[in-house]
């Protein structure tokens, strides 16, 4: 395989540093410390033999030494180890880059995506130099066993031969690509064709379906809260039934790289505790968990082997410049005690550096509030300056929407002349070509060394400390802890381009001989209260001074005189047996008073629980209407156009509660103090607002403000007040970590720069349907310099509602009156075009209607002037900005289905005035046909109000869809939807031809055998899981469920089917089928499957098992995996509601014949499932047991996603 040097040159364009090369060689050749001999059942043959996982490692190299290249190192090393069994690899297939900063998750993810695209192209091109790397990563998934599950378990198939199902091994003896249209796979489902995927875990970000191959190589960028909560069976943003799966994929076959580990010591403690618990209990059934700590300021002895710069590294020209590049700091002792004094001092210091000719200045402060104030004052001062001298200003804070951040960083600014351009230098010390263009962007100025015609000032919070490879001429900062200051100073003269030698040689861009910093003392800030004084003493009395009296803060000096350690090192809570027992209870979860506090394990036993939530603002939520029709409209709108990652910002729960309370007038505090309750916090994960400011119990409601909360797969209403009486719904105190709040812009609290408590109106990003990073034509640049082609990306849905259109046209039409007229015209025109589409008899007619629609929207900022082409099928229009794609016009309506008059017809509570909070997966029909419902898709997959359910209002053929003459309508409208965007279009392709129960069981068994063998499980474990897969859906043979699947009445002699004939997208058919079949709400078919399996086992009616003791399986594991594959029995299933009485039935499918009564109580009368779970946890360990279950869960989800 290609060496790491050549690999890095190909993917990064430069050679590795010596320490990176040595690390790659070490990891690529490293083997597990010990591999215990294993019996056939997978247990260690010598119970006393120690089994060690990969050794802990600390990478302690200074800022600017290329720590993020560790991702490339690990990907290359994983490919190098790909031919080993999973238990012998020391690099996990999942590489998690965890960081305790919200903003940096996005930055690192974007870097990783380039590597992903490069390897995908290499896989398809055998002549590509990276082809073997891509093939080896793809090979981690193994191949479907030839002969299907029967061959994999060394047993004959029930009928002598496994059926040749599409995509099964029996159908494809070559074990090649699965013959499935990728468009039919839900987002996150990757079985073939992608050697590496990039995933992002942070609050509010799209949560993948968790439906992919368990051995898929993956680089995950995550906040500490996201990876930590998943490790502890509490994955933020996941539904309760997916929590075990989230824990399995986080804790098994995973390498966690903890960036700036000193910022998250309790999290590191918890990871090591999980590792220790696994290995102390002999938990060697699943691949290991590994922790790699990275820190430029870590001096602690954590017992791990340390990687540092070698003498060869230090002699390298490019690193020597970074280590010894001069940096001088001036200390300002009297910065003032009030916030206003601090802001004045900060602004004056920035102005001083600009007057001194500094071209890039960073101002790093300790709270969001001060950052906003400094930025606003600089903007006002800039407006009074001559245009040619006016600096460009950028605000970078954590609570900032990615769209706003990208527009700020990527906006076009005038570039300096060629001669003023800074050089770009490769890591091999060879200077690259200079870059000079007529325009540049703040991002390229900060990260790529380009120069702008005007100075650039970046105002930032702690987000600037880590992960951003920015390089500035001057730094202004408030005092903080010594480690935080070291990180901030690392961005000053980062590349060492400012030095006396460069100045003497008139090197381009070297107009100054050193980087300069101004550090203004800030006493009493809560985050640094215990460390600021020691840091100030270190700066003022320990570090050497220059001849001018400035403090020498160069990297080499800070290495020679390391900063003082933190005064109080936080320690994680103890992960004892009781905590693990409670954490593994996921459905139902323990009472909130007994449920362990995850923050205690991630931020320290004494930390205040205050994890993050995400917030999105929409201009078209009809906030003035609390009626049932408006709520139906909001649900339908968010289902068709779910909140996107790029329109969400992240903030602490405490700050979010205070924001809602302040903006709704419930928190009776002076306006001068309101921002303190929300923005006066450090910009790090889990930072809580000032204590004692949360509204009391009488204030836990939202007066007349309709908004929604997305939690996992549910969409829940906030609690409104009508006529002084609080309705049902979620209160302020009910917010959970990982929730996504969807607020009306009328509530205010955000502007185009991010969180802004004083903003009376929020801003919507309705004007942009392009994914982040896309060009105006909807493409992204190729990551391969040798391939200039642009790659298309899927656009977002385009909202054609009054609020969204008004927002989109604001820039082009500033006056409200003319803008309202334009919105009314568009809406009326769209209504006409919708009727044309409904009446179109030919593809040409549909194309002509879409052509007129795009022409009507030619001034919409999301769409360039439209062009239209007719593809081969004649159904799509080519839209500049939307890419060539099939599009669909979906109506959003505020009207109600006329038959919804009985509360029993509406178990989700969607249309009954103020909706009630459902117990589980309210907007999924998840208690029945629910493989996709369990998947917790990030794009909301609940049930919309569909057009065939809608009754028109009297007096108008379009009812409330047409706006009045005085103002545009508040509810109703349309969404222009790229085809296959919504999950139901992807995961229910069977429609009227669902798979039989036998075919589905065989397909899932084949897939489970494939996954289990690829995971390196023993023959006993493979056979046990395959048996569970064969029987997992036998309970669906219950006559009531078969009647439900067939619309309410089942033919008496029909073969049982595994899915409904109407899919998941027809609410009316679902209601009719449920009433006709008598199927109880909450009834779990998988529990009945366990009863059938036990009956078949007792009566020896299972074929395909060897004639040996215990039939060669762990029967406890088989029962547990089968009964728990939907995550609803951890530790026990829900109690079903009323319905038709159960009837005894018999089923003979997939070689397993058994009987059941259809009663849930049949499986739980004697309490044996709880005892079984206790036995299995002791036998395998909590995390390995979840991992073994996950192989069946993933097999079922991926097969169901293919429509089989």
C-alpha cells in the first residue's frame, strides 16, 4: 500500500512533518498489546488472562504543528490494518474528533469532507494512486457470505437453499455491490461504494439514520457532549429507542481523538472508565475503544505514552519559524471592572493596532455579550471612517448559525495588490506560489494567508482558541487561564512570517518584525475565577521581557516556561455498577430523579447540569394564530421543509430558557440585565447562565407564542396560554439536552451575526437553498486539484410561504408595501401553476408549468435566472441554484381533515386544539411498521397533513391558500421539494407490493450474517444473532397486525407480509386500518416474536441448527436480540392500549414454527426477561451486549430501507 508520505502529499498537497510520519508508521504497524485465546463461543479461554486494548496515547505538540493531520494519520493506518481481524486492529473504524467548542466541529468536518470525496473518486479509478487505500477501507465491510445465512452458520438452509433475494449473497455469488438504487437508501445508510464517510455530531445537526454497515470507515466530528452522551446511553438528539445503538457505535470499534484534552478532563476520565469497565469484565466480544489525547498545553502526567516534536522536527525550517517567530505582549493591568470599561479598553486596543498598520487583528474575549458589544462598537466606528480606511469586521461566536458564519467569512472583499500578498508555505519548508486575486474573503485572509485591500478585524470568543488555523498580525484579548491564553497567543504570528529576518529582506507581507498582543486584565469572570491570578503572575513575573519591556510570548518561550496548571482539576463522577445499570435503562428511562446526570460524567461531578440545545428561527410559523389549523400547518411545513443544520445555532439549556422567558416577558428584569442572563456566559459547551435566574414554576409557559420542539423523531408543541389558562405541551423546565427549538422570528433574539438578545425581530435564512459551501449553481468545488470539475450537491427544499418569501425579498425590495404586493403576486401565481400541474396530462405540460414557476421566481435570491431543459424522462426542470433534479410542488395547508372529530382518531394529538405531549414517537406510526421510525432521521419524519386529507374552505376553491388584498396569508403555502428529499420517499419504495414475512426474514438473516462475520464474531455468536434475525418479525403474523398491514381486513389464507400495503405516508389509510384491525396502540410485535421462538425451541421446531449442546447458540442472546431489536424493551416494553382481544395463532416462517396468543403479558408474566438481561450484561458487558444487538438492528434497518 502507498506510504504515508505519498498519501499525505496526495490528500493535503504537502509532505508530513517527521513526528506525523513516525506516528503513522507506528499506528500502521501497531498490534493489540495482548490477544487472549478464545473458545468457539467467543469467550477468553483463560479467564484470568489480561486482555488489553490499544494503549493510551497523548500527542503533545505545540500550536501550529499540524495536530489535525492526525485524522489523515488514522485513516491511513486503518487502511494499513484493514486485513487484520477487527479485534486485532488498534484503530477503530469510527474515528471521532471530539472538541469542547461548538464552532470548531463544523470547521474540522469541512476539512474531512475533502478527504472523503477524494477517496470516493479513487475507489472508482483503478489507476488512481489512492485506489488501494480506498479498496482496503471498503474491504473492512467484508462480503456477504456466499450461500446466505445458512452457509455463514455452517447449517443447511430450511428448504435446502437460501432464496435468491435481490442483493443477497445467494443472488450475487461474487459478493459484489448490492443491487440497490442508492437513492432508496436513507441518509446515513452506506453499504457499498463509499470507502470513508464524514459525519458531524453537534446539537441540532442532522442525526443520521444510524442505518449503515457497522464496519463502515467513518470520521466523526463531534462536540464532547454529543460523543459523551452517546457513550453513556443518552445520545442527545436520538430517540430513546436508538440510545443502545448510539452507545454501541460510540463505544465499540472507535478511536476518540480528544482535541485540547485539558479542556475536557472529566470526559477523558469517563472514556478511560468505560475502557476499564469493559476489560475488567472480560468484555472482548466487540472491538475496542481507544482514546488519543491531543493538547498543545498539556503538561500533566496521564500515564500515557507521549508524542512530542523531535529534534528533526525542530530543525525543519517551517516549524522552526513557527516555534521561534517573535511575539510580544503588552499587559494592561487597569482594564476596568465594569463590562463597559472592558469594552472601551478592548476597542481602543484594536484601534491602536489598526493605527499602527496591522492588517489582521483578532480581538478574543471571554463572553458572547462582550463580543457582541465590541463588534457593534467597531462597526459603528467603522461607519464614521473613510471607506478606503474602513476595516472589515467579522464576528465569530458559538451561538451563531452556520449560514451566517459562512456568509460573514466567505463574503467577497477587495484583495490587496499582488505584491502585498502573503506567501503560502508547505510543511516541507518549500515556499509555495503566492495567491493574488481581484477579490478575496475573510476566510482566505485568516486561513490561507491572502491579503485584503483593507484591514480585517475578527472579534471572537473562546471559539477562536482551538481548531482554527488562523494567523493574525495582532491580538487583543482579555486575561483568562494560562492554558486559554496560550491557545489564543498561538493564533498570533502562527506561521512565523513576521520576523526581523523577513522584514530585512522585504519579504512580501512582512511589514512588521513581530506579532504583537495586548492582554487586558479581566478579574472575576466565573470560568477563569480560580486561574486568572496565577496566569497574570505567570505573564507579568515569570516570562522573560524584551528590551522594550514587552513580554516574550513566542512558542519556544512558552515551551521553556510552561503555564501553571489549573487550580482545580475537575473529575468525573464514578461510573459504578449502579450508574451503569441505570444508564442502560433506555426505554423506558428511569424517573428523572433517578436518571444519572450525564454532565457529571462529562464535565465533572460538581458541575451544574446545563448541556446544549439548538435553536432555529422561522418567519412563517403563523405565530399570531393558536388555532388547530395553524398548528396543522406548522407541522406540515416542518415536515416538508425540516430545519437545516445551517439555520440552527447552539446554546446552553439555561441560556435558551432565559431567552424564551425574556422574549415572552415572563422574566421581570430590567432590559439592562436581560442580556446578562443569556450572553454573559463563556462560549464553551455546558456554560450555564448566572445562577438563580431561571423562571420559577409559575413562569414555565409561553404566553401566546406558538413554537415547536424537535426531540429525536418527535415534534412537540411548546405550552401556550389562551385566555389566561395554560394549555398542554412542553414548559420551559421540560427542555432536554439535544432538543431543537423552532421559534417564530417575531420572538426576536437573533440577527444576521448570531444570538442577539436585544434584536426585536429574528432573522430567517429562507433566501438560500444551497447547502453550505455550494457555489451559486449548486455545486461544490472538487477536492482533487487535478480534477477541475464541480460536483453537484442536493439542494434544500424551497419554502414558498408568505413569511419565507417576505424574508427572501427583503434585500431586493426594502419597502414593506411593495414587498407585500410582490409576495401576494407570487402566491397567486403559484396557486395557478399548481392547478396546471394537477391538470397536466403530459410530461411536456408539467415541464412548461415548472418553467413558468421558475420564471416567476427569477428574482428570488436562492435562484439565479432560470433555464429549463427536458431530460430523458421529460419530467424535470433544470434550475440554476437548484441543480438538475426532479422537483415537486407540495401544498402546506391550514385546514383540517373533516373526519377528525373523535380524540381516539388522533392518538398523536395533532389536531385537538392544543396538542398534548405524546408518550413515544408521537408523530411516527412507530408502534407497528417502524424500522424507519426507529431510525431517528435528523430531517423530521413525522406525518404531514396530506393533500388528500384536506377539505377546502367554503367560498374559495383554494380556501385559506390565497392571500387577502390587505396582507399576505399567515398560513398555507407551498414547498418546492427536490424529489427523494423526504425520508418517506426513500424508505417506503414497496407501496402496493410489500415483502412477505418469509422473504424479509431471510434477507435480514443474510444481512446479519454478513455484518456479524465482518465484525469478527465467533461462530456461536454469529449463529445466535442469525437465529434472532430469522425470528425477529414472527410476531407480525398476529392476525390483528396482518389485518392492519392489508388496510383493516386480512384475507384468511394469505401468506403473512412484513410491511403494510400503504406504506407510512398515508395517514388516513393508517387510521382506517388500525380501527378495522383492532390493533392496540403500543402493541409490540417483537415481544410476541420472542414467545414464538421459545415455543419453537421447546418443541424442537427450528431447522438449520447444528446437533450439539444448546444447538450451538446462546439462546439468552437470541431471545434478547429478537425482543429488543426495536429498542422498546430496555428493560421492558410499553403497555399496549385498548384494542381487539388477542387470538392464538401459529406461524411457520424461515424454518421456525411456533405459536403465540398475541398477548404482551405472555412474554413478561414471570419476570424472566429482566433476569435474562442481567445474565447477559454480566456475560458480555453493557457495551458489548449493545454492540451485539446493534448488528441485528442495523441489518433490519438497512434491509427495510431497501424495501425488502
